C-alpha cells in the first residue's frame, strides 16, 4: 500500500511541475525567462527529409543544410551585411 501511495504521489508531483512550467512558458512571465541565443529565421523544405534553415546567432545569419543524418553550414552572412539588408528591405517597402 505504501508503494502505491509513493508512486501516485510522485506522478502527481511530476504532473503538477510540468503543468506549472507549461503555464509559465505560455504566460507573459515566460517572456522574462532567458531565451536561447539562437534565433530561428526561416526554413524551406527541399526534399522529403531535407531542408534549408536560416538561423541567427550573435548577429550573424547562417544558412544550414539539414538532412536526416547531418547538418552542414552552407553560408554565413556577417552582422553588418544582415543590418544593411534589413535597411534595404525597409526602404523598398516604404517607397
């Protein structure tokens, strides 16, 4: 009987912890939590299990080729070029 109580209490505590963490992530307080330094920008599927992914890390953008078995860096755009491309896009969208 004690073993059943122990495991049911353990399952209940784990479930409550999961629920609280999930709610915290969903709420506005989740924005206060430290976020990942890697930002996902865009992805395009190029095959059944292959895709091209653009990520941003420390201001630089990286084009990655992702397959089921590997991840390969294909291109790197330095921070200053990323900023100038963003400025060019905003000029074209305004004019």
